[in-house]
């Protein structure tokens, strides 16, 4: 996502909440979402039990930029505790993304601070949110529990020191994008003019990620970088990228790339960034169906998931302006695909391909 849209949103100041009020709100949210699901199941033939795995959001960046925000509030976050509970989240990935206006060693410190926020603000206050690092931990979640997982979007904070990358893995990061849109010590991002691939250190990094059994994320990488990563590891995903033929944006993947991911049985997270879905505006949920159909037409029906990019976008798909919108998306998916396929897109495909 083009991050400059977020910068400057730092003046949100929610009212301080007391512990009691916080607990009471959680209770109400829990019961309202349960009731909502119950009635939908009874009268609307809805999608009770449709679990969601979302491979990418930037809520940590917002929490980091606005220290007064809590994770509770759906007013300031597209991914919030309330939204996750209401819309059937089962696993949400949280990207550590250090923006380009942070330079030098402050980048690694910022990454550590975001990881601290993840544990302090997303995990600790909510007994039904568990940090997960393995497929086993995801499969072991209780019915009412939501798993949250750390990912890294861009290795800028690592600079030229892979010990830092190792440290981030030890803290729980399970998927690593080598770059954001521009170059760093490891590789070139998709908007870097020279369009190079990986540096020697980048190659080392991918080998390290492979040895640690975690995912290398090719979203944001140049095409040459993409092919180098594909040579180096089978533990690869594109966490939030769409189909280039349907929407000609440098962040989207061309047919050869999509086919190569499918050949590796790797996952592609369809993303809700409106200008990665369509060159027209406004963008409707139906556009998402087109991208899914296209990837499925290559035999990739089990390789499709979602990486919303919520909290990294200010423009949104109509009806899908926060995690609450997953309800509408699932309803639309059910008109076009079998129950089994929809369960795959929403949750199972990603989970079945976890290598850690
Ligand atoms: Zn991104």
C-alpha cells in the first residue's frame, strides 16, 4: 500500500477507557456478535462458522503512530477487537511495517516497539485473543478464540544485519516480505526504478527464512526478485497482491507469476485495495470475485486466500471498509462458489499451507 495516505492521521485522541467499561464493552460485543450469528443462521441461511484468515493488515502502524488508540475501537481501526469478533475472524496477521520517514537504527527500534504494542495492546487485554506461531497453535484455538500472528513487511529495520531478522523471528514473526515499495539492503521493491532482484544478503535472508520454516512474502518485490525467491524456497506466499491482467498495477502479479505460485502450491492473498482491484471507481465486492475466478481458472482454487491490507488503506471497496465487511464479502462469495471453496478462500487454504 502507498503509505503516504496514512501519514498525518496522528491526531486521533480517543477518550481514556476505564477497566470496568472496557470489560463491559467486551462482554456486550461478544454477546451481540453471537446473537447476530445465531439469527443469521436461523433466518438468512448465513455463514455461521465461516472462519477468516487474513494475511495482512497494518493496524500496528496505526497503533504505533497514535499511542492513545486502543485495539478495542472500531472507530479508528479497520481491524479492531470489535470487528474481529463480529465478523468471524479466526486468524489475523499483523504486519510490522516501519515507514520510510524513519531512518537509521531508529527503524529496528520502531519494529521492536510495534511488536511490543502487538503483545501489550492486541494480545494482553483480551483473554480470547491468543498469539499464534504454528499451525498446531491455530488448530488448537478454542471456538471463541482468535489467533493473531506477526509478519514483517519490508526488511528496512533489519538493515545489513541478519541477526536482527533472527531476533524478529524469535519474537514471533512468521512471514517476511523482503521489501516494501523501494530498495533496502536485501532487495529492490516494486517501485524502485532499477528493478533489480536480491542482493547477496537478500539471498542469505531467504535461505535463513527457509531454514526457519517461515514464509517469504513476495508481495511488493520486483519481478526479478520474485523469480529469485522462487528459486530459493518453497515456503513462499504473496500476502496481498491481485491479478495484473485484470488491473494493471505494479503491485499485482502477472500470469506467469500466478501460475508459478500455484505450481509450488503457494498461497496468494487477494487484497481489498480498490486500485489493485480495478482501474475504475468506485470498486464493488464483485471485482474481488473476478480476481478469484481468474486465479482459479489456472487451477489455483486451493491457493486463494485474503490479505485485506486493512489499516493500510484509506480508500476502500464499497461495503468492505473494515473487517466488519467480511460478512458481505462472504455472502457474495457464497453466490458464486461452493461452501467448500468459500471455506478454503476464507480460512482453510492458508492454514493447510502453513509450513511452521
Ligand atoms: Zn503492503
